[in-house]
């Protein structure tokens, strides 16, 4: 059977209810950056919310990208591992190669309405088996030697975790 290669995605939503220090820092810094960047699209100060800016201010869709600059340094602190997703032994294991930042909602006058998401995309993994709510995976780059062992991770599929992409690898890899 051909190997199934997957990319896992995790959508981390951060809002005013954040309790972890990393999340709070991202929340506060993205809000400050949003307020700063929104000034360019709201020079007449006629819009209050991110939704209004998107609907009425030309080019405001660039705010996702512009505000993402506030997140990049914090992502480096993660050491290349997706936060919140743990293997069955309680360890972070899922390496990410890409991310996408988005502003879900915000209000220039009310920080409590600020809400952002960071979508993490893992490196390719070999999907070996599904065991109830768990996936058994291994890193794509770690191919077994003849008669050798393959190191695996067992992790539970949780809310906001999804198989982003799937492909079959040729059997002769």
C-alpha cells in the first residue's frame, strides 16, 4: 500500500479571554499593531471596526498581512513546534513550516472585541493508522531502514486540528 502523506493544520484563536502569557502578548501586540496600521485606511476616522474597514476602506484587506508583523517574533519562540497540539505523552511534537495570520474581528475603541487567528501548517507526515480518535504519524524525512524502526507519534484529533492535505507517495520510497 502506498504511504499516505498528510499536512496537518491547527487554527489557534486568540481573544480577550486568553490566559497563557504567550497568547496575551500576541493579543496585546496585534491589537496595538492593528490600531497603528488601521490609521492609514481610516484617515477620516469614520470607521470603528475591522469589518467596516474591510467593507468600506479600499485596500484594508492588507491589514491581515500588515498586522502579522507583530506575530513573527512570537512564532520564533515556539521553536518550530505547533502550540497546544500534544502527542499522547503530553509533548509538543508537530513541526510547522508555514503559518497564516488573520484578523477575525477588532474594534478601534474596544480591545475586548479584538480576535485573531494563527493557522499553523505542519511539515509533511506519514499517516500510518487511525486508532479511534488518534492518528499514528511519523515524520516524512525519517524513512525506516530495511528492518529498522520508524519513530512515531500518537495524537488525538482535537478541535481546530484538521488534515489540511493528503497525498499518496509511491510505494518505492
